């Protein structure tokens, strides 16, 4: 994360990763300013699985450190910050942040590029977002099935659209590192990994009902819809156990470089 970003955003450190303490409204305002100034900004919607991955993979930890903004998406992150006595203001869910930014784009005639998932889902997502936010221009979209040999072509395509926002939905192991690798070349001020958001927007998956959200059980609802995710879910109790074990050093931890 750039020094300027660290100074302008209040953060809490969880294993060296600086999570924003801003609420949703302040986060949207901050990112709106970044768009207006055309400042390259990688937004990571952080969760416990990402933290555990970062602790195991130094390269992924560096990606999270270098991101201009890491928001507390996972409820486990909100819990951890509170547990170590340095709470965030509220959970800033990536799905909701996407829609808030689209709402601002509706008023400011922003251009948006969508990247990731299958061709069918990305087309459905583009159509749904255009219906919901007619004032936003869907500047382009592309499925996420391409290899490193096609990166330059994809990056140039995105750059040519002069988008204001880029939402990326690729596999967990490639999404954030890929964004970090190319964020300066995109020519897009705000780039955010959105995970499974396109599946929900397109109608292929349902978002957890309000009750599940209130009880912080969205992960369980998604697991019920996608049982294949069960291996990833094993990281959640591991994260809780680790934070409880490391309580005194969670906020002071600085991985070796």
C-alpha cells in the first residue's frame, strides 16, 4: 500500500495486513475521489481465507500489503479486529460496495468494465447491471478464461475502453495477484476483485437472506449452495483458532520479507 494511502485511511493491522476502518459511506467517498483523480487503486475485499493464504504464501502477502485499499469483507475479519481491541467501524461487503460504486457511476456517467467467470454469466451480468444502472456505460466485458499468453491483449482491450471502474472475478489464487501485476497498465483508476458477485448479479446464485447476513452466516448459506467449497471453509475455524492463540501479536505481526 502506498504511504499516501496509509496516511489517509484509518487502518487496523491483522498479521501485518492493513484493513480499512472506514464505514461503507466513507469508503465509497474515498474511492469516488480516486476515480475522479484517475489514481490507480486496487481494492481487495479481504476475508479470513485471504489472510491465511497470505500467511502461507509470501507473494500473496505482498499483494495484500501493496494494495491501496483492503476492506473488511469477511465477518471473520470484523470479529478479529474487535477481538484484538482495535475494531473496524463495520463490515464493508464487496458485493454491496460494487453496487454503491455503480450507484455513484449512475450519477456521474462512469464507464465500467467487467472481467471474469464464463461467457454466459458475464453477458448476463452486463445485461442486469445495465438494466439496473442505465446511466452507467458498460464499456466492455470479457470472460475469465484466458492464460498468461493472452494477458497483454486483455490488458490492452481494457485500457482502450477508458473505463472508470474494473470489476474482476477470477479464481481465488489468481484474481488479486493478476490485478496487482497489471493495475498500472489498465489505465483504470479503481480495480476491485469481486469473487462470486457476478454469479449472484446474473441470477445464477442467490445471495444469503438478510437473516443469514445479520447472523454473519453468509458463508454457510453459500456453502449450502456450493458444497464443493467445503475445503475452503476449513480455513475459517483455523483462522479463529489462530487469532485466539496469537491474540497479543496479531496486530503487531510483521512477516519477514
